[in-house]
């Protein structure tokens, strides 16, 4: 049982709570938007992970990656449109993007927990 004991139970609890919130955001979005659109917005998770890796993991990001991230977010803006677009997604699109952002935070937290020794 010693192998299953954690030195960071608070971070594991935060990981669980954030994971549940991310899933709830995704489920809410699925009930309000077409599945293809929710899935597309879910694919923005790496766009959130890369900039968050700078302060969390100390990663270095080069100019080409920043350009790719900005291009990706421009595509998201085109998809949902300013103010939710003519499809009226509004809150559902915000929930889908929030779920992707929180899931990115969870993945970085897991990576941080795996990298810690001692």
C-alpha cells in the first residue's frame, strides 16, 4: 500500500475536482450544441496547454508556436463568431472552451505531479 500513498493529496484532489468540472462543461455543451462543434472546440485543449506550460512547467515557446496558437484561436473565433455567431451558441460555446481550458490545466497538473520526485 505504500506505493499508492501520495505526498501531494491536495493536488490530487484538485485534479479530481477540476476533471469533474471539465467533464460537466463538456456535457453541458453537448446538450446545447451539435456534437461536431463541441468536439471541434474540445480540440482547442493543446492551444491552452502550450501557453500554460510556460509558467507551470518552465517550458520555452518559440515564435512559430506562438503564431500557430494565435492562428488556432483565430479559427475558434471564426467558428463561434463574435457574440456566438448566428447559431446562438453563446453560453454553450463558452462552456465547451472552458472545459477544454480546465482539461488542459488538469493535464499540466498531472504532468507536474509525475515530474516531482520527493
